[in-house]
């Protein structure tokens, strides 16, 4: 059937004006006349100072057919509209002048099916096609802090980006073997974190911070791991990551992720990072660029491991390729320094046994 055409009319015989409904569906005049819809009884008395609210009959709010049609198009619940017609009947002008902030709920004459659970459930906006609809949400304190810090980083630190493809074939095989023995499940993210920690000891310039008049080179390795939560992003820190084994790193990351989602992280859990990693590979993201997390000078964005054709020994074979992108603060890290760091990370992940020595 054509969109917005009249499909059917539901009601008891004689309770509605069929001709008026058909006229409304065709865009004609809608005021009912002639039968049960146009009552000859006098309108009910209304106490001074009150506004009539739409009455309901058999659980159905009284409203003209055109008012119902316009309300449906605008996603307005008739239970929230004050009726100005006879007996509180909702008419076209009531819908057109309706303002959500001034809505009133119907009282004892609401449908008997309504329950306390139904009235407290969150409403779902059913926005008709072509209608303007939006929702304003207050900004949480966490979101304000995230916005301020990332804006300062993006517009203060001169970012540049280095992307590298890493052959993860041996990492995939090594992870399977490690998980046969490890007390906790080791993820690829844990392996990347360990490789980054080892590489930072060899490239301390990437493990530095811009302090204005000085550049602080950190010889301890504290890696922040970005964790998504409902209100934004938290970055708990794995401290002295270069001294910890893969199983210990995996256990810490899982614990921090659980505490972050349960909103139990303490400020001490996310302070003191010297480098940050952000992994969107589990969402199928091939590659992306991340904004540096101050006071760090770099952040590594990790993409998904993709099975793609690669050339090995002159032959095209299937391979597991992962792309990583290093965002660098050019005030501290130069292109050559960032590239050398990525080469080390690449070498460690392509030969995973090297980072276990």
C-alpha cells in the first residue's frame, strides 16, 4: 500500500465517524458530524483554573483523526497532550501547539493497562521520516576533562604520523602455544604491549615528555592502555611493563579493564604513563590515528590483524598483516627516531621469542 495511506479503522460500530477518518486520510476536512463522533450532549463542566485533559474511552484517548495522524507523524504521545475540544478532545491545533516541556500526563482516566513499570520505562523516540528530532544530554565531568585534555594535545602538540605493516604469522603461532601453558589467556594486545615496552628501553627518546623549557627522558616504562567506557575513555597504566612477563601483563590489563567498566579505577591507576597504546583491532578497524595522551610524546594505534595475500620468497601466499600507526609530538620526537622505534617493534612481533629473552 502507499505510504501514509489508510489501512484500516479499529473501533466499536458507531463509535467513530468513518467519513471523517477517510477525509482526514485524504487530506480533507476532519471535524466529525452526523453520528456518534459528534455528541449532542453538553460538554462536561470544567472547574475554574483547570485545563481539560483528553478523556479516554475504552482505554483510547479522545482525539480527532487528523490530530492522531499529525501526532503519529511528529512522534507525539497523545497521553501528553492537553485537549481543548469538547470533553477534553484533542484537535489539530492542540498537536500543532504542543511543547514537550509543558506536557501533562493524563490522570485517573488513563488506559487501565498502564502500570508503574510502564510509566518508569525509558521512552523510545519514534521519529517520522523527514521530521527534525534531537536530544540534548548534559556533558559529564569525565567527558569535560577528556575534551579539554585532548583538545590541548591536538592543538598544542604538532602531531605527525608513521604507519607500518607487521607480519604477524609467527605471533599468531606463538600466541597459540603460549596459551596452552599460560595461567591466563594472552591476547595480541598483550603481545604488542610487551614488544612496545622492550622497544622503549632501546629508544628512550620516544619515552619522553615535553615540559616547555625541558624534555624529560623517562627510563622507567609505564604504558597506558586505552579502555572504552560508557562516558568516554580511561587509560589505566601498566607500570614497569618492561620487567613483566606476558602472563603478568595479561592479568593486569584484564583487571584494569574490569575495574574501568565497573567504575572502580582510582586516580593512581591512570596517572604516570610514559607511553600509550590504543587498540581498535577487535572492532575490525584496519588502521587509524590517535591523539597523543599528555604528558606522553607518542601513542601507538593498533589495527586488526587481516588475512591478506603477501609475497614471500617470490610467491604469493596468505599472510596475517597488522598495521600500526605511531602518533608523535614533533617537539620531542623526529621522524627518524619514530621510524627506528617502529622497526624495533616490528622485529619483536615478527620474531616473538626475541622479546622473551
